[in-house]
C-alpha cells in the first residue's frame, strides 16, 4: 500500500464472475447521510475503469443511486452493489444509505460484507449513529478503515479530523487509528484556501499528485521531509505495536531501520485482523480527470489489506428442523448455503434477489430450497419451498450483466425467485439448511393507510405484501381493535419511501389516516339495567325481559357472565341467549364504541312468554339491559400502556426522562450499561408515543434507541378521555 505508482495494464475494469474466494473482496461503505459515500463509490468505479466518466455507465445512468425515488429525494434510500475489478481482484462495493430510517439496508450491507469503509466528512465530523455502527462492527471483529472526504471544504482540516476519528473510534488505543497518507495541497487561492491536489505516502515517502487528472509519483523536496517524518514515525510505531513479531519493537527502539516491505506486510495483516484502522483521504475526480484523489490508494488498501471471504468465520447453520450443521470455510465445492440480503422488484424482470453465497456454487436454472424464519408477526409469509433459480447477473446501475455462476464468497443478483424474501436461506433442495437470522430493528412508527379508491383497494394487499417482502424492517398489521391497516416503519423518510413505492412501483394510491390505538371501556362502579323487548305485529310476537347487575373486575378479567335466576323466570334455554346478547353488545361498546372489558354481568331476573319468547328476543333484551346499565353508570375509557426501554447516551438521560414524564409516563428506573449509555425504563400510554421514534431521534441527535411492549390497559384521566371522545365525535 502506497508504493505503487500506477495501475497495472489490464488490472482495472468491470467485474465478472469470480473463480476463487481469494480473488473477492466484499466491502461495505458506512457513514452518515451526506458524508460522500455514493460519490466515493462512483470515483472508485471511474478509477477502476468501470465507467466512462464519474459515476456514468453506457446508458447515461449512474452506478449508484439509480432508483427514481433516490433521484427525486436526492439521497440514497437503498443498498446498492457496484462490482469493479482491480489488480485481478473483484471488489464488491456495497453503498449503504446514511439516513437512520434506512438502517435495514445498512444491516444488509454489513451482513454481505467482510470489511467496512467508514466515510467521514471533513466538514461534518463523526456523528453518534456512525459511532454506534463502529461499535457493532467491533463486536464482531469486522476489519475497518476510515476515509475522510470533503477535503475541498473551506474549513476542512485533515489533521484535526484524524484526531477526532482516533478519539471516536480508537477507544483505549487511539494509536490504532492513524493516517497512511497526508493531503498534498496546491497553491493557495485568494480566499486563503489551498486545494488538495494529491497525497503524501508516509511509508513510501512518495508524493502522489493527481493535479493532471491521473496519479503521478514524485519525490518530496528537502523542505517537505520534516513534516512527513513526525507522522511517519508515529505510524510505524502504531504498526509495530500490532505486529505479530514481538522483536520488532525492540529492534525499532534500538535504532534499527525497519524495512518498508516488512512494515507494509504487518500493516496488511493488522488491518485484516481488525486491530489497526488506517485513515485515508479521498476526493472525487475533477471534470475530465480519470482518477479521483486517493482512489488508487483506497483500491490498493481494499485488495491488499482487507480480508478475503476465506478469512471470514463460517455462519451458523442448522437444518430446517433446527439441528446444528458444521460448514467448511467458504468452500465453492461444499453444500450450497446462500442468503438473500436484499429483495427488489423490477417492472420488467419481476422480483430480483441480491444473494451472498457463503458455501457452494450457485448456477442459473438450478433448483434450490428456500427457507425462511417465519416472520409472520411482521406480515411476512411463512414458507419452506423449492424454487428454480432464474438468470444470475451482476448489477451495474440499472444494467444487469449475465453471470455463468456465483461461487462461495461472491455476490450476485438472482431473478424470478418469487417466494424468497430478504433474510431467507437458499440451499440444495435435497439438503435444506437455514442460516442464523440477522438482527433487524423493530419498526416503531405507525402509518395507518386506506385505499384511495375501489380500484386501489383491489391492488393494496398485493402491493403491501411485496413491500414487506422486500424490507424486513417494515411490519404490516391488520389491527382488529381499530380495523385499520397499519404499516409500521422506522421513521418518516422510511414511510415516505414506502408510500412512493406503492404509488410508482405497484400503482396503488393510498390515503394516510390518523393512527388510532385500541381503546376499551369498563364500568367504574356497580350498576344495574333492565332490558325489555316486547313487540306484537301480527302472528308470533317478540317477548323477552331480563334484569342484570354489572360490576367492575380487575384488569385483564374480560367479560364474566353469571346466572342467578331463580324460579325459572327466564327459561333455561334462553339464558345462553341473554349471554350472547350481552357479549355482542360488549364488543360494540356501551359509551364511545370501544369494546367493554373487565366486568361481571349477573342475570338476576326476567320474564318470558310461552309463545312469543325466542332466542333472538332474549339476545336483544340482553343487549338492551347492558346499555341501560351503562346509561346510569360512570364508564371509564381504558388506554393501552406500553413498557418502554430507552437506551440513550448519559448526556441525554435527563432530557429523555423529562420528555417521558411529559407524555404521562412513569419512569420505573435506570440502569447503567457499557459505552457511556443508560437504559431508562418507563411505562407510557401508547397514545402518547405514536411518534416517539421521530421525537426521540431529534431529542438524542439520532443516538438513542428504544423498544416497547404492551403492558396492560388502564383508566385514562378524565380530561384526556373527554378530549379523545370529542375528537371521535368531530372526526
């Protein structure tokens, strides 16, 4: 790294099918929205010779952010794969959205990759969500490097940004985060800003100038060497500290000049192990240039320093029945095990699945077994079926280039897997296997929708099922309590994209309606009622009279019916009819139309007629009796209460607790966790946290997470209940 002057002839270009796992690198780009990930991917593709000018392919489209929604929103909303070829190595670049609403796409990229490039803007710094992703990568030992972008910004300071990265990512060992190159500045502009025109290689002591549009190597002047040496010595010490050769540090401290080749080899091993995290700089290519600043250095780091799929631990696999199954490490000749990391719909091809093969070799027209984890609680269909693989292809913008095969360690798009969903496992039909599922955040922002017209109603169900099949961070709910169709999302941007895809991709127009929580009713005190249903209109009449007593029960008791009739005042055959009428009325509610719960209804007396009494008459009388009892009683409105756990940085604990209290919440306690975070536990009415996913993100600058579980229903305060009833009357 850093000792090559130019690319090898024939080394660059578009990626095709790999023939061995050692010739593949899977790299995910991570960073906050606007940090420059997509621009960097396009610059790398240009340098690798995969595109004709920055980010462009033959049809004029871009290699990343090619979706129409991304063009309209001017940001990445989905995972994009851009494969390029460099120095005989196929590099699968996985560009992820930086906005928190699309964390599902980020997790898919992390699942498919073997190493990560953290892209940090020199003008914006490191945000809290990027630090959290770094910690997740550290927990699984994923190798990482840092790329500083936006060096052209007026106040960009590479040295200061490197210090911030060491503080944010270095943890107990900031010397594990060090630059490999320093920016090379051109002549100072009138505004005092000196543009970055190239890089200075610290190990090689070479200057790499991109001012002409291509990388040119030269020697530094005598006046430039002192500025290089201090950073170079620190880098050498950082590399030696991570070296497996324990004698190297003693030799270095003893004054021995360590060979650069040895240092580079140790650096590459430390990066691949995930113990050293180099910092590099990058800038997009100027108009007409063939190479962006720092792109050659990045491609060298990826091909020489990042691990091959052979170095990744084999995933945990079981049979469909749950028995553990051992896998050889990334064996192209082993049993087929592949995972669908992303699902998309193409208007011409149909469903397209992006697949990472972990074992075996996937081929076109092969019959595979599709195993899912049965996420029926999120609206996903449970399945365990055989399917025929369609064509295999390598994506490049909107184009798909045919592949003859996809070996273990590589990625490919698979057409026409009509039942496969994101997170599913593909395996041999005669040896079905199932990979351990990956963690996905729970969608906690409800979006209640209804079809705009009758024509949309017919297409809505299919459109929604396709949406949740593509995106496991969405959950579809048919709420039986409120009779609403609810699409649970991660945030407002996530919801906007879902609505846009329903409209543009599936031709479904929907209306967003206010989300309702499932309220209930109960009696505040004991009451009684008389139901009289007597009608005579020629022929058989209707005659039924019943008297009941109603009393409240503890929460969660439901409806209890007791028969205390004596002397046959209500014939035995009609007592179940009274109960049926009472329960039917309880479902409809007795005050505001919400189900009645937690009461005991006792039948104490009644009258019947030998000819005109009937099952239907006593059902009606039972319902009337319950309504009369409610008319003379105070009816409490019950609201669902959720148990909420908020994991937040210590600096935001006070603000979070104050906010929860303002939502009528009861803080139950706090618990200190690792990484300077606190878990705040509270009980909060669900009606108060409908938009908590959005509000908490704003309150904590995107660094907090929360979960919620239903606890119980409890009486709503009178003033709140009156406001809700008024809203229901008005709405």
